[in-house]
């Protein structure tokens, strides 16, 4: 273990916070535990020298490696399952009846290792079973962590990670790799576009607005100002009548947003 001083922690915190909104100022043990290996691999024995290396890195590779270590990517299939029921029973029927040009746009922002967008893709595939060929229903799934996105793109999950999925989904949307592993099949993979995207980027690079945005258990790590700023940009990128799903512990203040409250952790653009 390489100890980090309070001053080193504050410098690193400010850099990471400005870059991606994740606060490390009270996370001394997390930083020491998770960044230790990176320092050793790169041959540094102090956080000050590693910090200078980070500052001088023009390629962006060093901050990406840091983010891969310090971001919390914990997720699982069917997380906050009530959201998926609402999506299937209320949101999709409404969108099917109202969306123009059969061009459905769903964004899973902070998708981590893919369980959330794959769950959405399976619900959508079942829902549009008859009409699937005539709808463009690909999901955009983004995250800042390259490591999490690599796992998402591979779509490989062990039986324990899959235990909450219904048997018919396992049979329809996964290939069995061995006794303990399944992989999302190519047909379902094609329904998701995985991209690296930092929610702190001031400009969202999307040409069209979304009918539904899922950003669950991501803003929990951000302070209120950052969270409100991102929510406002989500609002601008939501189609009128479109939905925002956030994590259950991340409620919005009515006075901070133009979204209308629908039910806990579900909001709608009027
Ligand atoms: C706890 S996971 C949530 C995954 C999934 N949405 C869920 O609810 O289970 C949070 C994810 O947010 C991502 N994240 C954190 N800061 C981010 C940022 N500034 N831009 C994009 N993604 C970010 C992390 O890399 C991580 O994969």
C-alpha cells in the first residue's frame, strides 16, 4: 500500500471531480485500495509523482485508467424491477401508439456492464415480437468506464449473475458457453449500441431526442449542482411526453426540474 496525504487526496479529487463528477475527497481508503496497483504498474511510489504524470498525459489514457479503478460499476439484471414492469406495461404501449416513423430512441446512461440495456432490449424484443422488422428500436448504452463497457460488449455472464432472469429469456437471448457461463446472442447484441460517454461533457452529441432515458444509480455519486445540471440536459434531450427513470435513492426536487413526477424515480416531460 502507498499512503496518500490529505493534500495529494485533495488534488486528485479535484482533477477527477472536474473530469467526471465523482468525488474522492472523503474516499482516502478507496483511493489507496484501488489506485495502488496502477501506481505500482507504472513504477510510481508516491501519489504526487503519479498526479504529475496524470496532469501531463495528453493522450487521456491515464485518467481513463483511474476512472476504471475508482468508478463503482455494481449492477445486476432486473435491478429495481418495478421500473421494467412500468416500461413494459405503460411506456412501451404508449410509445408504440405515438412514436413517429417507428423510430424508438432509448438511452441507458451509465449502463455499466450491460445488464440494464440488455434487460431493456429483451423486454422490447418480446413486446415488438410481431412488428420487430418494421421498428428501429436499438438502444444507446453509454458509460464512462472502458472496462465496464468491454464487459457489456462481450455480454458474458455467469449463472449466478443470470439467476434472476426468466428461463425463456435465457433460452431465447443467450448462448450457453459452458456449465457456468452464458453469452448474449448476436441478434440481441445488435439491438444495443455501446459507446463511451462522459455525462459531464457539456455538449450531448446526439442528433435526436430520446423517448426514454434510464440513468439509474449513477448520479448518486454526484453533488446536487452536478446532478441538476445533468438532469437539465437530459430534459433538453427528452422528447415531449418522454420519460426519465432514475435510481430509487436519487429523487429530484420538484423545484430543480421541469420534469413532472410520475411515481417514485419516474419522471416525464410535459
Ligand atoms: C452503479 S453503476 C449503475 C449501473 C446501472 N445503471 C444500474 O442501475 O444498475 C454506475 C455507473 O455510472 C458510471 N458513471 C459514473 N460517472 C459517470 C460519468 N460522469 N459519465 C458516465 N458514466 C458515469 C460508472 O462508470 C458506472 O458504471
